[in-house]
C-alpha cells in the first residue's frame, strides 16, 4: 500500500518530533525509569493521543491506517513511550468512542484525546490474563454507586494515569455476561498502586499492580449496560492489536537502521562487515521481514477503516509483526557483536523493549486461537 | 519430570556427584543469596574467589603439584552446572579456568609455579584480554603492542569486554611483540595488575544481562612488564596458543548453554503445571505440551552431544571444529528455548522477578562471546 499525502504529512511531522525530542533520550529514560511527561505532551499537541477520535471529541479525526503510521514512528524513537500512547488510543479512547454516552465523552474522552488526561486499561488480574472472562474483581451496587474490590495486574500507566477503564464482575452468577466496564478516575479513594513491576524492558512506562479496596464509583461512570463489560473490553482489542503490531514494526525498524549503519562502518577481516555475505544476507532478510509485517498491518488497518471485519487480519498482523520484531532485534544485536550487548548501543534496549509485544494485548498463542477460530 | 533411563554419561562418576553435592552447598550459601547485590555493584565480592579457592573449587582440573585438585573438566562442568542452576552469571570461573589452562599447557615451568597456586587459591583472579575496541572476531588484527626495552616489555593499547576485568590480578594480554604481519607477530603476555603503573581499568560496562559479571575496558599506557612475561617464554606463538586453547573455552560455554536449556525446561514445566488458563493447567494445552516436548528433546540431543565433548576434552582429544560446533549449536539453542519458555510465562515472563526473564537477558551474549557464532561457522566451514 501507499500512504496518502495526508498520512505522509502526519508521518513526517511525528517523525521529526520523535527523532528530535524522544529518540535521543530513550536510553536515559530507560536507565532512570523516567516517565516522559513533557514529550508525551508534545505528542498530544501533534494529535497523537486520540488519533482516530473525531474532532468533535477533540481528537485528530484520522483513521487506523494513520494510527499505525504514527505508532510506528513513536516506537522507532522509544518503545515504552509508544506503549503509553498506544494504550491511550486503544483501548481507552476507542472504547469511550464506542460505548460512552455524551456526558462521559465530554468528561473523559475529550481530555484523553487532547492529552489533558492519561488513560489506563485494567483487564488483566494476577491469576488471569489470556482468559478475559475469568475475572475476580467485583463491582457491587450500593445505591447510586458501585463499590470495586479486587486486584489488577500489569496495568500500563497504572501509576501515571488520570483515569482507568476497569473491568469488574457485577453479577458473579452470569459468567462472561456478568462483567461490566467502569471509568475510574485514579484519584478515587480506594484506587491504590500496590506495586510497580521491575520489567525486562520498557522502563519508561510504568506497569503497575492496582488494588481496588472499596473503591466507590458513581453509577454515571458505568460504560454501557451492566453485563456488557466483556464485549466492551474485547472491542478495544482489534485496534489495540493494530497498535502493538505497528509498535513492533517501529522498534524493529530502529534496530535494523542501527544495525545497517553499524555494518557499513564496522570493519572485520579487512572490510566493512556489510561486505561479508552472512551479514548482508541477514540484513536483507531483516528488511524483507519488516516490510512484509508493515504491509500486513496496513492491510488490517485499511479493512478496519473501511468498516470491514478485520479480527483475523488484526490478529495475524499482531502475531507476525511481534514475532518478526523479536527476530530482527536479535539479529541487530548479533551484527553489533559484543557492543550489541552493552547499553552503549540502542539495540540492547530495543531488544529488551520489544519482547513484550508477543505478550501484551493478547499473547501470540491467543492470536493463533483467534485466527484458528476464524478458520473453523 | 519422569526420570529417564537413558544414561548417556560416562563422566558423571560417583566421585563427581559427591563433588557436586559439595559445590551445591557452596553455591547455595555463598552465591545465591548475594546475586542481586552483585548485579548492583557489577562484580562479585572479592572474597568469593578466596572462599572457592579454599575449598579447591577454582583449580579442579589442575594437577596438585600446582595447587590444583587433580580432577578434570568434569569437575569444571559440575561447577558451571551448579552455578547455572541458580541462574548465576556473575562468578566467571570459566575465564579463570581458561587462564589456568593457558599457563598449564603453554606456560614455562617457572610460570606454572609462580601463578597456578595463586590462581588455585583465589589469591589471584584471572582474565583474558583478546578483544579490542576495533575488533574481536579478527584476532590477527590486534593493535595492542609490546616493545622490548632492555629486560622489559613496554605495553600500549586498549582492550574491551574483558570478563573479570575489574577484579583481575593476572591478565593474559594478546599483543603484538613483533613487526611480522598477521598471526606471526602475536604473543600472549602475563600481566600482573597490582601496582602496575600505566595499567588502568575502565568502567564496568552496562550490559543487557550478566549484570554481576565485571566486564571491563582495560587500558595499557607504557605498562612495563618483565621480559619473562611472555607465555611459554617464546614470542610469536600467541596465535597458535590461542587456537590450541579455544576449544576448551568454547566447550565451557557449551556446558553453560546446555545447563541453561535444561533449567529453562524444568522451571517452565513447573510453572505450566501450576498456572491455570481457561480452567485447566497451562501444561494441558497442546501447544504448551508440544513446545516443551520439543524443548526437552532438543535439550537431550544437546546434552548427548555435549557429554561426548566433555569426555573428549577430559581425554585430551577435543578438536577445534567440534568445539566450534558445540558452541554454535548449543548457544543458538539456548536462546531459542529460553525464548519459547519465556513466552509460556505470559506477562510474568517479562518481569525480572521471574528467573526466565533474567535467563533471557543473560543468554543473548552466549552467541557473541567466545567467538561470535558466525566465526564458529567460518571455522567449521573450513573443515569442509
Ligand atoms: C508490560 C506489560 C504491560 C501490560 N499492560 C496491560 C494493561 O495496560 N492492561 C491490562 O489489562 N493488561 C496488561 N498487560 C497484561 C497482558 O495483556 C497479559 O500479560 C497477557 O494477556 C497474558 O496474560 P497472563 O500474563 O496472565 O498470561 P496467561 O494467560 O497466564 O498465559 C500464560 C501462557 O499461556 C498461554 N495460553 C493461555 N491460554 C492458552 C490457551 N487456551 N491455549 C494455549 N496457550 C494458552 C499464553 O499464551 C501464555 O503463553 C500487560 C502486560 C505486560 C507484560
Ligand atoms: C559480556 C562479554 C564478555 C566478554 N568477555 C571477553 C573476555 O573475557 N575476553 C575477551 O577477549 N573478549 C571478551 N568478549 C568479547 C567478545 O569475544 C567479542 O565481542 C566477540 O569476539 C565479537 O567481537 P566484536 O564484538 O569486536 O564484533 P565484530 O568482530 O566487530 O563482529 C561484528 C559482527 O560481524 C560478524 N562478522 C565478523 N566477521 C565476519 C565474517 N568474516 N563473516 C561473517 N560475519 C562476520 C560477527 O559475527 C558479528 O556478528 C566479551 C564480550 C561480551 C559482550
């Protein structure tokens, strides 16, 4: 596929910002676990926080194809930053777009799309991740409030977010149909950050365990009807998968670019290592894989933009792109030799950052389950 | 896991297993409790070397006349396996062991008497400095140079990625001692680092994994070393000496790789048995069963090959091509299996608190050091 002129313009603007303001600091943020507030603001000002949100809700009014382009650019600068932005777009904004009422949109979607509020998504629990239906967090109705109790695991931006979409069980007897979705401002009493995880990578993005202890949420903060929670949660995942796939491509691209430049400079046995066939073939393969993944993701995004079903395609794109990215980043380390293993070169960090793309927003195995179902 | 009656090993004698029990106790008390602290300070405690030395664990395959324990590579294997079993990558006894092999096999009698007992006791920590900022694969391209001045060598140059670099008391330095091009001008110099003007240890490098291992840059600026510091006493033999001992180093890397594969399969099977997904243990999903079946099969294939390598090394008939194959294949396998295993941990696999995440970070360099795997293929290909 070819980018439209508009998409190309967005790409150029985001790339310029990311390469000037984000990429040069990514290593430092990784080392110090710094959350890049200022640069996230900069990205918000470029419209990156609510890319597919229409202008009437203060979004950029663009489509998923452009979202893919934008997330690739951000991830090419820093994987952790791209995760924060990705979650804010999908599932947070996309869920509100689809299921929030006008008042909720006014109160939450607008500031989220503008970048005045940061969003988090609380689905996973300590005992259950892949099986979204097996939640234990409860929301008990008490007058015109719900009272939330439970533990949520691995919540991206759990500490830095202003508002979280939380999935909780309202009717324990109704199984998958007993789950509801709530918008919870993180300042609500009873919303506690229990721990921040020490991760392999993506240190600039906080991943938190959140404790809900008698956390009282007004009725007005419920999304849709009671029992619609699982449907709501899963609705956000298609776009989310396009997002993670795009991030994977961005990280792979950055590692590839670093490896290519290094291979042309580094001399071994009297010539640039690029001239050794094994190195050149490896780079050729990396370039091919990145391009194949990109086309697959853009195809899924194009289907989504056209309003056609794309569950299978989004799953395929996420599966292929995230696995491709790990291979490419590993190859980029190998091309750097010993230097690739040190924090002095970006490929070391990117390799750590990219591994989670095969895990979050549905593991590779879950993508295969979805693709398998589509084939059944 | 059900025990296997397939017993491919001849080196695992009762004697060796007795030694293993001793090593395991040592590792449990002296290594495992300190790992996080070492990772933070980027090196093990210096006393660890003395403690291991006092128990005869640092020179198990060195003759007792030089302070060793008269064992063989099987004893080194046990040490590596037990360290790997607790996920340790900080205590680089392998590099230390290789230094001893250089001296034992290639050194003069005087060098053996002077250094081996101190390396055995832990009074000295050994390191090997081959790689330079400008190149690691192409060893013939070394630029570090030693000029003869009277009864001294004057050493100038820079080395990088030197394991044990921060704590090293004795560094085997690859340097040019002659003007001959290529391999012929290269010698190995035994450089004592204490009170050695001009010798400087650079920073401990920040790495993807193996954080407790002190991998350093080393700088030599007009460093004077005595004339008899040339390993074996004769100049120009350095490249030959390296080529002779690299099979030992590469086999040790393969030993740690296979031990890591076995550990990964074990801890992942344990996790998958406990973790429930969609109402049943993760281990009951066919994908999980097949991934782990595959990994376990490869682990045994690797183990079988490796055991033959250990036997060959113990009997002094390990060849360079086979050692290259062992290093290449087992380290590629290590990264592949650990990656597959990490995936089965889901989100927890990405958390450093889970050993599999640490193993993933630690593993990646195994395909790079000890000769990058591309160089292994070069060496193997030359035998075609
Ligand atoms: C850095 C990071 C950020 C995250 N951010 C968020 C967030 O913002 N919000 C949120 O809600 N969650 C988040 N997650 C959680 C993430 O989505 C889950 O980790 C993921 O869905 C997997 O769930 P789990 O960890 O419980 O693994 P499990 O579900 O326990 O899976 C373990 C293994 O079993 C496999 N498996 C599961 N079911 C099957 C099956 N039926 N057949 C075969 N294999 C199967 C899985 O693929 C995996 O390999 C984040 C995770 C990480 C690591
Ligand atoms: C943690 C760590 C510990 C280490 N410990 C030690 C130590 O104790 N002592 C020591 O001396 N060194 C040590 N090293 C260095 C290590 O041995 C070198 O990094 C390694 O030999 C590769 O050299 P290089 O980094 O210079 O890569 P380069 O030689 O620059 O190679 C870069 C890339 O090009 C490839 N390449 C090179 N030549 C060819 C060719 N002809 N054909 C195809 N591909 C080619 C390589 O395979 C690699 O992928 C260590 C390194 C690390 C990271």
